C-alpha cells in the first residue's frame, strides 16, 4: 500500500511540473514540483503502511509538524507492533504455500457421520459390522448374556450414549454400538489402535471414539497444523529471535485437535503417512479435540528443523524433491532451471539410473538429489519420522529379502531399496532409499537432516542474502535494480551483525536512502 502512495505521487509530477504557479488563481490546484525523495510525512505514511499495513497514528502526524524528520524511535515502535509480526507471518504463508485443505488426514473408515440423530462410521467398517453400508437402528442397544451385542435379522444393532472427544464434557451423542466399542484388543487379538483393525468386527472407535472423528474435525486439524507454522514464524518476530531459528528450532505449538490427532488418530491416516509419530507422545499436553483455542508450546526431538519439518511443510510438499525445490526457490532465491533437452535415442543414456549423471537431467538433479536427501528420514506423502533405532541406514532384514527372493515387509518395500533395476543399484540394496547414489560426502545429509542444510546455507551466505533481497523487494514493492546489489550486500552485513534479527533487517531497509527514493 505504501508503494501505491508513491506511484500516485509520481503521477502527480507529470501534470505541470517546472511551471511557475505564483499568482495564479488556481495555484492550490496545480501540481507540486517534482521531488527526488519522500518528504517526512509521506515517508512516515509509507513506512507505517509497509511495516504494519495501517496508517500511522494521527498524533504522530501532528507532532511531525514540529520536527525536521521522522524519529528513528517511531520506526522502532512500528516494528514492535503486533501488526508487524502479523505481516511477516502473511509473507511467509505465501512463501510456504501454507494450506492443507486438500490433505486427507484420516481414512473414510474412521469418518463418523450422522443420520437421523444417530452417529455411525460408513464405508468398509459399516460393511464389516452390518454386512452393508447402513447405520444401526435408532433404538437403545441390547446385550446377550455373554455380553455380545444384540442384532436384528438384518444384522443391525442399537445405539449407545457416548461422550465423544470432539465435544466438551457433558455433551453426549447416540452412537451405533458396534462403532462405539471401546476395547483395546479384539477377541481375535488385533490392536484396535492400529489401522488394520478397521476391518475387525471386534474393534470400534475406542474410548470416547478417539480413533474416529467427523469430517469437520479433520478440517480443524488441517487448520491447526497451518496455524502451528504461523505461530513459529510469529514467535521469531515477536521475541526478536535469530531468523535462523525458523529452520533450526525444536519448538512447536499444539492445540486440542493436534494433540488428539498425534495421540490416537495418526495411525489411521488416509492418503498420507504420518507414522512413526515425529514426537514423544508423552510430552504432549493433556488437551482434547474440542479445545481448539488452547495452544501450548512444546519441545520436539533434536531431529526437527523448525518449519522445514513441521507438518504444514511436510504435508504441503509431499516429496523430498518438492521440499528441496521449495527451499531452494523461496529461501535461497535459487530456483532450479533445466538446461537443454532430455535425450530420446541414446540407449546408454536412457538406461543411466543416476539422475545426477544422466544427460539432460543432471543440470537440476546434481543439485536436487543431495538437497533432497536432507529429508531422507522424513516420510514422503506424510509427516512421520524414521528414527534410526527402528530404521537403520542398512537394514539386514531388508537386505536379506532383497537378495534372497523372500517376501519383504511393508516397511522394507516402503522405505528401503529392495529391488535393483540396474547393476549400479545393486550396492544399495538393503539401504534406506535416500542413500541411493549419494556420495560418501553427501550421506551425512540423510542423518543430519534439514537443520544442517539451513546452517550450511547461512554460513555460505545464500540464505541471509535471499532473506535480505526478498524483504527489500517486499518493502519497496518492486524488483531490485542491478545497481542495487551493493545495497543488498550492506543489508546482509547488517542482518548478520544483528544476529539475524529480521526486525533489524526491515529497519535497515526502511531507514535507507533507497527506500526513500521516489522510484
């Protein structure tokens, strides 16, 4: 908005500049002489709009009448306002495309719905219980002498009154008795807290229906994951912490829907894989799904790397290559650009399995593959974490099944290299998939994770320079000019000298002559 004000000022110069207006009857309606920079009033308005999104306080304009220029303390006051933190959060939402509305967090066999005042789970679970996709009868449930549920000739049972986890205490609903079963293990020995139990007629939705939820709850969890990332950004700005913590911190925010999801619903993920759960369940606060507005800061394991391992980031960019590409583009200002064309005829080139070497692919993948490996222990199409104790770099079980023809487990097929489609892949059998074709120097990327990536890019200056350039472009409302690179270099020095304070970076931009120029 501040830059719109400048554009209007420039347009005004076009009118009748360089004309002497003295003595004219309409002198007050004539255009002002052109100015090379914003005067103190326009500078204040522009700074306030750019920093907070609002106009400055009226009393400041009145005080400014008696001052030669805008006091530096006023810029500090603008940067201290919560509106500045909100503005930076919006900038970063655009950078990380922070929206999970299309991500299915639990499958249809765990979606509870309502029909004629009775709640039930449709799809495969309903068919398991009643032989077809139909709800129970709207009558109280009955039990046989042995404790089994009474059904009519159509296999339909009655309902139970249940306090569901997504409603405040005291609010109960009618739930079909098969769905309301709350045992930990079925008669056949299945663990009812695991996804496979959804096809076991002896397992229901658990105590207080904790393994199930309405579609509206899924939306609340999606929104909570998004807000968690927003709060991480706001924490950095509000507390004036180093910007680097955005990529290295082990702090996160959870509310009731997030806590309930990680405690009991992540195992039933729909199109995503959010297990193994990426945090210690025992460290989560005692919140339930209905406590949407209760937020608690929690500590995460050392493997976490700020927003780069947050559920919002991992679920929004569901492949490691996508995660690497977005980081390169948004935080390093270095989008990957293909050069040349893909080969179509050379058989040897076509057969090359290593994309870092394959002609036509290597210009991007020589960079992309090592960077993607930093997320090698984070599940693709999900936000789970592959802990080293359970998922060693070389898994002997997976190596054995890969080399003997024995059937491989689901984890081996999903996370390890168990098939060699080219002789060059043979040496990687039994290894975690993201070790494939990584050089010895790059194998550490898998183990150290995205935090090492961010720290290396800070040391190499690409991340600070990109942050400075991006912030400058936002504040100026335009792309930078070629001759302004020297100014960016000065901003980076200021940024680093302030322990990477984003607030000080923005202040340096606003206080610079370039910001004040009429461009």
